């Protein structure tokens, strides 16, 4: 999961990587100019209008106030970072897990900036090495051969390596990395954390960082606290999805959207982990019901191992426990125990369409929302 | 190894006395897999359901000649289990666990590679040679012998595809769930050559997801392969939210990398057909593979 810049920079600071003086509430009492940066966990903020340069503290704070609460690339801006603008030559430095070689990819580019980032992403630039401190330092040393700022950059690189390895990160990127007379300063921080390591309580600092920002990381917090994935998509979405399996749930969202539907959420409830309790289903239905735009709930379970008879009972229990969820439910249940599930739901939730055919269930959803979906 | 799996391949289950380990050992055996035993930290001299239980992989391998293993361990126990398996001489290890940390997966990948073994997983439902054997928990209802080799990041989306292939009178020659993690064992690109070499395979279904670069790597290998069997691809996540892992740790896009647009472009340029819906892919395969439909 991608951290917002302010959190990435907090990790940088903890590892001794210099970052500009900044504050999320007001313009820091430094010399100008100031950079005003929307804190949303997406790339390409500059081109989307989420980064502004201001010449006065008043101007910076006004720009921050204007950004706050606005939507940027699908995210609401909950926080804005105001920093003293760094100066110097712009460089690019990143360390990332390289899945194909089971190593670390080290990328250094003597030019920084947004377009360099794009080139690095697409070109597989840099070199790969074993995931240990010495190998990363060697690799970076090779890339910096002949560079005038070699010592300053090596110092930053070693700290970035410690951060990546100790915090079990997937990516630690500095773009731009400013190199000036006073040394190197990280102008931005793009840090991708491994939620699996966090979930196993191996990274308590990162867990605390995530849990401190419920507005920015709602999906990660739900995953850590509930043990399953519910990702809010369109806040005006009409179709709540009660689904299991990440790939099939994503595909369903794609297909519904292509047909003009507006899915409210992604869900991988993991039916194999329900263990006889309707609690996860109750939670998911509760979150859906909080959205006034909800018009229908589509259940799609392909049961390989799960017994659908048992699932149907839990679904009925969950619907009984969430009377505030008033939208009609369409259930596509296929696999083990589908016949039994149909019987149970006919009795406990009369009127619910229960089918084994995905296309039929999508047709009913379209009828309910009154247009093709 | 992957191309020679059959009902005679001796397989053990690591963690066979656990609730899930025992249940799945029995389900695999019922499907036809030659489960020759398992391991457990609990001494179980009486065995479990007629299968011998050993306290280490080394003992299990020595006693049974096992060459393959299914690891039924929690995510934080997966690394130790895999390292134990390969040092005991296991050549193929399947790890269905979800939630294995990325840096553990890197260490596992390096160890497996150094040993010359094959690792399939994690966060996957396993693999199958329909009609012969399965390792993991691909649902029986989705399996039938047939002409399509499946490689998939997603369990459930591949079930949907497998099930519809079976209903269309088709089936699978081999099915490998590579899993939804960012760092994993076998990757899509590793499977093109064995699938092309497999005489039972007449078409390849690639079921991908946004995030990472596996589809792009596969496309590069496909482009460099002369006379490959036809590739049909389905990629989930067009509407995925940037910066957030969509259920699978590997299904994470940020800053324009790993998007559906890039994957589609690369695959199509390499000669694969990429479909926007499950049904359209099944229809195309059904039409193209009419000669290979089961007569029953």
C-alpha cells in the first residue's frame, strides 16, 4: 500500500534522510517559497493540480485551504503538507523489491522530475542486486561512478537501504532528490509498505502510522482490523458487492462499470474464514447501508470448498441483523450446496432472486437500477 | 517437473494434522492425488486417516520418496516450511497461504532457485492436472480434462473460467494458480514454454490482474516465441483504485505502472487476444476449440 508523502517523509526522517521543513497545519516559519502538496496516496499529483508553489505564507495557507476537502484522482484531500521549497539539482533515487529476481532494484538517474519517473517505471531502468545492505551499496556505488555528488548520494542510499530492509518496504523512492551546497534533501517520498508484514505485527510503527489516519487509509485499516478486504470505490455508487475472491470481485466491478453500473465497493470477504459467524457479512452490509446512494446488493459466491447452505444461513442472519440495509438483494450462488442455499433463502428471504447464472443476476441488477448494468 | 505431474507423483502435505491440512489432504486424495503422507510438529505415530505422519520433511521424503509438497501453514510459518521442504529434496512446493510477507517471499524465492526446485504460490488455490491429480483446493466442479492450459493470478476468477469451460464441453490440460502476491514462486512467463511443450494443450488461458509486471514479462516471452499456441487473456482490475491493493497484495497500481492499458497493449502486440469480459473469452475459446470438445 502506498503511503502519503507526509508519512513516507516521517520514515525518511526516522532514518536520517533529510527532508524539507514542513507542517500539515500551517506554513512553516522558514524562508520562502513554499510548496503546498495535497496528501493523497496516488502518483502524478503535480499534473492533477495537487501541488502548488507559493511565494508568501498567507498564499500557501490559502492554497492549502482550497485543496482541503477537494477530490484529487479519486481521493478526498484530508491533509495538505506545506514545506519550504528545496533547491538544488534534481536527481532520482529509488530502491524497490524486484519480483522477478527476488532482489532489490536500484535506480539512480541524474535528472529528476515527473517524466523521469515515468521513464523509470516503463523501462525497468537501474540494476538489481541481492536484498542486503552490502549488495545495495555496491550496486548504487556502481551507478554513481564519476558522479560529483557521490558521497552525499551514497550516504542517502545506505539509509534508504536500511529503511527498505528493516521496514520490509516494497518501494522507497525519492523523486526529486535535491542536491545542493548543503547536501541532499528528499523533495518527495513515495513509500509502498507490505500490509502482510504489518498484519503479522512485524511493523508496529507502520501500523500506528496507518491507524492514525482513518480518513486517508480507511481500506487498510479495515483490512488490518477485520481480516478481509473491503475497498470503498464510488461514494455515489449504487451497487453494493458481497463477493469473495479478489480477481472475480475486480472482474465483476469491471463488467458492471462497462455496462453503465456504478459499483459502491470491492469486497473479498473470504467465505472460507467465516467459521460459522455472520459478523463479516454484517459489517459489509452495514458499510454499504451507510451510503444513501445504495440501490441493490449483488451477492456473488463461487463456492469450491465453502458450503453454500451454511453461507445462505449466515447471509439470512446478517440481513436480519441489519434492518437499516433496505436495498433488495440479488444472489448468484454457484458450487457446493447451491440447491440447499436456494431452499434456505426462499424460506428466510422470500423475494430474493437466487440463481446459479451470473448473467441472470446481472440482468436483475439492471432491472432494479432501471438501466442496463 | 510441472509437465510430468500425474496420479503417480508422490505428494506430502506439510501441516497434515491441522484442521485445514487434514481436510484438504483427504479432498486431494479423493480427487486422485497420490498423497503418501504428511508432516506435523505433533508426533502422530498412528497417522491420520490412513496417511503416515512424520515430524520432518526429511523423514517423510526418506520414507515415502515424495517429490512434491503442499504446505498448509499460516503466512508467518510458510518460509520455514518451504525451506525445510527444499532442503529435504522436495522438487515442487505449493503454498496456498494468503498473507505471506514480501520479504519472506524474496528469501523463499532465492532458496528455491538455489536448490533448483519449483515453488507455486503464495495466495493461490494450487494446481491441477485434471483427471490425474491436484495440489491445493481447485474445486472439483471446475475441473475436467481438456485442451486449455490455465495460468491465473486469481483463484475465484479462474474457477469461473474453468467452470464455464467445463460447461461448454471443454476442459483443462493443466492449471497453475500462480497466486495474487507481488513476489511469488512460478510466474506467468515461466509457464509459456512448458505449456507449449505439453501435447495435451491446444490453447493457453492467461488470467491476470492489474499491478506488477507479470503480464508484460509474459508478453515479452510470447513475442520472442515462434509458433506459440494461441493465448487468450483476461485481466481484472480496469476499475481498480490506485494506491490500494485490491484484495491481492500484488494487485496494486500507482503512478501509471501495472495498469490494464499497458498490459493489454503489450499482450496484444505479442499476439495474444485480450478480452473485456469472462463470457466473451469463453465464447471465443468455445468457437476456436470446437474440434476439442468432449463428445459426452
